[in-house]
C-alpha cells in the first residue's frame, strides 16, 4: 500500500484531479470525553461535544478511499490503527483503502500526539465516529436517490444495498449526492456504531501500511526527506549541559572543503527551572535554543567531518560540578537521616498510611534493601533530524516529532506559528525522545540564517537538513530520570505484609507514592527529598515513571515474598485480595488517589496527555486512571496458568522463574520469565510468557503482539547494559559501543503473548509492556541463582548474556 | 576525486573525497536513501550493503576501497520488491518503526546466499551486528526462516 503525504495543497489537488471524487468534511471529538465515558455498544460512548468539521476521508471515482491518519507515526502502527477504525465503521474493505498522513493542522485535527499510549484511548471512539458519519452519508444519499427509508438499506465493501428492490450503489456513485446532504449530527452518529462483534477490519491482524516501502528501501523516514539543492547541517553543542560558546575558529572551518556556512547560535537567556522535562536544567531547554556552532555543507558527512577541526572555547557553566557518583552518594547520605522521617507536610510524592514505625516494631521480621537505577537515553535508531526551508518570511518543516508544534519552532526562526507549515514524517522510533523537539528548533534557526545569507549573496533559498550524530543524541537527550530507593518492610509471623516504606532521594520527582502495594498494606509510607544540584535534563521515556519504579517495587515485593517463605506470584495475588478498608490510603501529594483500596470496577479514567513536563510527574503510570486490583489479578492468574509456573520446582539447578506485574498507562501486564545463570554470570532468558489487559478491543493484534514483544526486548536492554553516567556535567557514553541494546542472539526463541479481553475501555500499548519486563527478569535471576539484583544495569556487576 | 561504481547493476560516477563512506555516497551524492545512518561506527548495521555479495557496513566502507567490486543496496536487492526476504518481511509484518529493517534484510540476504537453510544459531550469528531498537527480533528470525523455506524449522 502506498502512503501519501497530504498537505493543504495536495488536499486541494486531490479534490480537483479526482473529478467525481468527494472529500467529506467530518467530525472529530475532543479526547477527554472519550476517556471519561464507558458503556454504549462499543464499550465506550462517543463524544457528545460539539464537533469540529475535519478532513479524514476522500472517496475516489473508482470506489477506493483515502483515509487520513492524523497522528505521528514512530512505530506504534498509528497509520494502521486509526484508519482501520475509520474504515471499519465506514464499512469499506481494507483493500479499498489508501492511508494518507495529515500535516499538523489545529484547524482540522486534535491531539496530533504520539505519547503516553494515548492515541488509541483518545481516538478509538472519535475515529469510529468519523467512519460512521461517512457511512450514514452514503446511506442517506442512497435513500434519497431511491426514495426508500434508510432503515431498509445495508452497507458493505463500499456499497449500499437495498435488498427488497435488489438495487446496489457504490459509495463513489453516491458521493456527489452525499455532498449535498447535511452532515449527520453527533446523536445520529453515536446511535449507529457497529457492534464490535461485526468488525471486519478492527481486531484483525493488518500488516503495516508501509511494509513494502520499508522492505524495499523507499525514502519514507524523516531523515530521507530531500530536495534538489538541499544543504546539510550539524550542530555542535557543549558536552556539559548548559555550557555556552565563547569563541570558535569559524574562519578556519569555512575554508574546509565542502563547507558553505559556519556560525554560532546563541542561547537565549536561561530558561525557567523545570521547563525541560523534569530537570531544572540551567540554560538547557527543549523549548528554546541551546548555544552551539552550526556547520552547513552540501554533504552531511563533510559537515560532520569538519567538526574534527572545530576548536570551540566553551564556558562550561556550573553543571560541570555534577556527576552520577555524586548523585548516588548524596542519596545515601540523605537516606541515613531521612528514611525514617514521614513526608513533611504532605510533600511532593509522599504517602503516609497508618504508622510504619510502630508496625516495624511489632513485625516478626523486617527486610531492608537499597535499590537504584540509572539515567537512560532513548536512543531511537534514526538519529534526531529535521528539515526546514525558510523562504519569504515563512518556514516549512519536515519533522519526526512525536508532538509536532510543541514547542513550535516558529519562535526560534523569529516567526509566529501561523508562518510555519509542519509536515509529519515517519520517525525511526520515538520512545518519548521525540517529545522533545530541539532539532526542530535548531533547524528552524539554522535554516533562517542560511536563507538570509543566501539572499544577501543573491542566491535562491534552499531547504536545510539538520542531522545529529549518534554521539550528539546520547550526549543531548532528555534522560529517563535515575532512581534511588531505600526500602524497609515488615511482615508478621504468618508472612503477611504489615508495613512498607520507601525513601526516595529524587532527581526528577518520580515517586511510587501511589504504587502497589499502597492500598493493600495497612502501613505504607513514601517520602523523599530532592537531590541538589541536579541539572541534567530529564524527560519522558517509554512508560514514564513505571519504567524504573516497576523494577524496584516488583523486585522488593519479590524479596518480601521470599522472606515470608511464600510463592511470589501467589503472594501478590494474596495482597491484591486484601485491600485496605475504604476510605483508606490517604496518599499525600501528587500520588493521592492511587491505590486507595480497590476502586470500583470500571471507574472512569480521565485524560492526562503528555506535556513537555511529563517526566516530572509524581505518578504518571495510568493516564490518571485508578489502579484496579481485579484487572491486576486477571493478568497474574492468566500468566500463571499459561506458563509452567506451577512446575518451576522441577527446573534444573541454575534455572529459575520470576514473575511481575505492572499497571502502566491504563494497561495491565504480567510476565513470567524463565532464565538461567551460570557460574560465569552468563544469563540466558529461556522462556517468556506475557498476559496483557488493554481492555475490550485490541485494534490490530499483529502490531499489538509486536509491541509487547518489543517492550520485553527493550527491558532486556535496561537490565543488562543501559546506563547513562554523568561525569563533570557531561555524558560518558558516546555511542552504541557503550550503550548496547539487546541483540538478536540474546532474545529467547519465543515470547508468548496473551491478550485478556475485559470489559474496560480499550487503551494503548506503546508503554505498558516495558516496565514489568525488567523485574520479571531480575526475579527470575534470583530464582535461578539466589542473587538479588538491586541496581541496574547488571552488566556492570559482571553479568553478560549467554549466547 | 571521481569514482565509477557498479551499484545495483548500474555504473555510477561520483566526485567525492576518497575517505567518504559509501553510506554517504549513496545517501547524499546519489540520493539513494534506503541505506540508513544509525551510528556511524559500524555498531548498528542500519547501513548494511553488499560489496561483491558480502554484507558490509556502509559507514565503514570508504568509497576509494570499492573499486570495481559490485555494490548492492536495498534498492537493488530485487527489481520490484519480490526478493523472498522482502516478501517474508511483509508476510510476517516485521516492522515497528522500520528504520533498521533495510539493514536487517541486507544482512539476512547475504546469509541466505551462502546458507540457504540456516538454523536459529546461524541466523543469530549472521544478524548479531544489526540492532533493532524496537525489538522485532523474533519476527525477523521467523521471516528469515520463511524466506529460506524453513517454515516451522528451528
């Protein structure tokens, strides 16, 4: 299937070229209503909000259909999923559909964001509404043409049928008539959803619409965007966060072969604290320019090569005094005095239920442990890049952003957003990295400077493509915040958990205040303090907060179960079966409301889309939805029953099984992992089972399974090798050699995935599969070797993958 | 410096520095974007091409070293996307983001050319230089088996 890049002009072109074709103006509701309501035929209600006319469907004269995906595509399969929802309700065959990508256009679309696993929950009903509206218009046109009641008409494969008179009409033949009819209102649309049991496209494994292009090397990625005469840019920034250019040997650089332009880009005055992700970075912001030197050539390789000759005098600034070692030692110092203190004044990320200190006194046994996990870089395989053309006071930009236009690159080019046209180009992975679009901001500025130079010299303006090197990407990310956790738990003589405490010296406010087992233990306390200074930019990485929290919480719960002499899987189920009596769990701070007993099944989630400050949220693992113990139990029981958990005692020495579960971004995922560890500390992940509850409808089972397996494989990277360390304010790791992702030989032969259908609204799957993968592996390693892994990555502790 | 290269059965002359890696000759000079930039140090495999049938990293292959050897890129693996691997990739629905997949297919094609019925272990060895950040390795392995006519084999 061909992808078509739509822009405003090509909309117009399609309308005029395809004579007889009709573009239908349709509706998109706002996202919050969809998330907030349940019930209705699809398990969710359609938004009742006043709809805005938008553009999603073009009917071609040959009765094929161009269906628009409005969201960015970074590998989650949105170019399939959203058009599949429209096409199914429109009642056409998938083979009649060509998918087109929308530009960023606030006048037509809402929520053009890839992040927070929100695309499915926020668009599931609105995209269905779009399809229903189209179908109703076709039916209405046929009813008018044939003078029969619409209720006597049926649809299928883009054809309306009147069985009684044996008449049929293609949608294409009805399009002109339909265009003269009023658009159906929201009430009529919401009354006409298909019964999901009759879906023909949704719920079927539909291969990616760009698979052919990908398999044949067609230029579909952002980095592939090219124009005649286009120039290539590199942008050298200070290795130390917040550092600034004092001077640079630009005259020498300009004399190098192939170099067209070289100039300093100044940073604006320091950004407000906390602007970028969760880290109050000094002078570093994803919303404004960072100081650096731009080099522009007609070859990226030559521009990048010129960096070897670049001599910059930097003002490193105050961040040069910061290091990972310093963060950890400060955390330990804070823990010696702070861990026993209850959260002060309901401070950030705190929780206090019951009295943990009294409970520790009366406990039959207490368990203490220190856990930590490092900063991580997202490292999508396509390096950051963006292409911009500044011409006549306007900027056109081709971007791989997950959240295009936020921040809008207009300001960097001295323009207003109205002067910017933004094209959404397929990205080679996102994982949250492309929620921070510094490359858009940088290229906007660079493109303007280059165009102005060229105009002065009497030359035509040209587009400029900025590509970061891999080294740039690892050195200038918005990192997954590191975590330091100082745990203490108490159990009674029967092994029952009576008290749970976590002290969290924090770099970015990520806290497990609302996390399980809060709500399932009578005494629960989370408190923390800030590590200062901490000026490393942090942000949202796949499954923000739980991507690290799950490792520490699900590992420590495992430790407690072992100390209690219990089956770790059953121990979790027993906890879930004994919620505190409501209205318990008065969690203080931003974690309030999570885990407070067993919420009513079906309690309505509320929307909380990602923002540039997302990584700083205290608990960001549920899009605001409450934890539902019943759903957690279902995935745990399912993974127990689909795996060989019950036979694990028969495993050979050196082999063991671990379990974990996690509620993340409205999804529930449980893993059982079988792993072996040999005397040389070589780890082999042998078998993996995953049970997943993402609600009542898996939109595309093929992509969904792929995302779960990929989440587990990413978890393997987290556990073994991934770590970003800061030394003198700069990142130590340079390239994949020091930041090894999982390789093929390390993955098990199979990762069995079972989707458990439940009655809850369907939700997204970009994030939920990652977090519990990490503790499931760690717990399996404990079962295999008796060694509890309490800090990541374990590659630093002598472990490696067996191959 | 002018070099005449045999790329995908076609003779192409480029005027570039001797040290320029084939990755950038292909991408920027010849506007062939199928070969991908991932790391620039030969650690990720996204730029895998064939030189005389051998899978090499385009970012580590200077143009001056190619001489009269034949170069094959993803664009030339088949005339119309019908190489068994390209078909299998679509059948298995391998890609997530898709960025690494051209390099994966090129490594797999070099493997199958020498080892038509590879085992899992042989596949793992041949593919170890290719990173898939999205983690689609299970499907890559399955697609290679299908292309090899090994369906069901391990």
